[in-house]
């Protein structure tokens, strides 16, 4: 995938996350589209678009919605790096490995942001 296509995906996800998605809530929680894109791009792309755009849009997200700038991009970078390491040891075509990697990534992200 080209870099600009990945950027468009992140830009659309950022605008949906910031505007429309806050209306949808399941038990008080909303999905984090930026985290989902970082996980997907880090798992299935050979380039580091998930890491780069995760940092960029994580900074934008913190500027717009957080009291402190920095925790979200740091958490997204660490999630992408963990996925890069796990991708070397796990078969990403196996659905169980993908779910375990995604679950570990989500738990790591929210533990770091907490």
C-alpha cells in the first residue's frame, strides 16, 4: 500500500473518531479507530506506516482531546513495536495468533494510557 493511501485511512479514522464515533457508546466505551489501524497496518504491512501515522495522529488526538500531549503517541509506538516483534515469531495468517496479538496490543495500549 502506498503511503498516501495509509494517510487517507488514518485521516478518515481520525475525523470519524473525533466527530461521529463519540455518539456511539457500548457500555460507556467507544472503539478506538486509530489503535485499530495501527494494529492492522503493523500486522499486515511490511512498511512502518502504522507506526508513523500512529505517532502523527496520536499527537493530533492528544492536542485536541487530552490534557497532556504525549501518552497516546507513545502508547501507539510501543504497540506497533510489540507487534513488529511478535510478527517475527507468530504466523499472522493464523487467526488465533492474530487475535492474541491484537488482544495483547489493546491491553498494552490501555495500560500505558491509564
